[in-house]
C-alpha cells in the first residue's frame, strides 16, 4: 500500500510516522477528554451520538475545522454517517469516488494518517487534486473501530497547511477511543430498544389472532411465522402490518 511505502506505521491504535512524542499538558488533556466521554454517553440515540462526536472532534482536536465519520458495513460500500458540514461530506465523497485517500487507508489498513500539505502530497493524486479545489490543505484520519467486517474512521480537515501537530494526533487518538465506546453503547441501546418494541408488537399481533380465531398463543405465533415465510416479509413487519391493518400480510406491506 502507498501509506506503507511512505513509512506510515500499520496497526490498530498506533500513531502515524509523523508523530514524535507525547504532547505537553497531558494531564489537562486527559481530564478534558474524560469529561467529553461522559457527555457523549449522555446523548440520545445513535444519530445524536454521531452528530455530537463530529462536533466535539472539530472543537477538541487542535487544528481541526471540520470532521466526519466514515463507516464500512461488511467491508462493502463506505458511507459518511455524520459530518459537521458540507465541506466534510464533500471531502469524504471525493475519497469514495476516487477510491483513494487517508480515510480509506485508515479504515482498511488500521492506522492513523496525517497529511501536512495536500498540495505537495504524492499519495492519492486524484483525491488530493479534488480536495485541493475544495480548499482543504491538511487532514488527519484516525481509525475508530474494527468489529468483524465493520470498520469506522474519524476524519479531520483544515483549510490551513500543517494544521495538525503531535498534540492534535495524540488528542485525536484518545478522542477516537472514547468516541468508539460511545458509539458502541448507543448502538447497543438502539438494538435493545428495537428488540423490546419487536417483542411488544408481536405480542399485540398474537393477541389479535387469539381473539379472532380463538386459538392458543403458540398457534397464533405459528400463523405469524407462516405468514412471514410465505410472503418473505420479516416477522416484525408482519406483526406491525397486522396491528396496523387488522390483516395478515399476503404481500409486501
């Protein structure tokens, strides 16, 4: 890979080649980031958490003006799940369309990448040409998480050359660790809420069938399963359709 040829260190959570040591004021940074982690975990829902992460990243990491989160599900299409504004989304889109850039390498190669001057950057020529036209001059990409085939990266942008220092990278690496925990917690809560809602909805649908046909709870559940299998519709959607319309789905609702 181009990043390996240019001396970037591979490995999850490791700094870039440009990183030369711990920044000053470490204790203050650690305290600030701990407070930030607690505030992220207080956000409501996945979308709210992601929005809070990019806004906090742009405000917290020295040199950052814009931020975004790129994610890959099942190692397929990459997408931007949150961004501070149109510039950050445009930079991400340039990476997706050219198939090159620090964000993509940070995602797939599991490393941190720092670009000091996009105008003189030899890697990713197509990407750098497009981003230069957008006014971006330096970038920092940090891996957020790797869970099976799901990947995430935090992208930081600046209109200034040499915007990101050792301190920037140190803060970004620790910020990413806190952000990943907050994201995982938000998604776990969302899945739990969906599971509870699904259980309650299926219970309501069973109640309708029990009352209508005077059958047992097990038989009512079997009717829902048969309807799901014959229509190729998820059980939850079959139950929702029944509760909403009073009819078992015979086709996609």
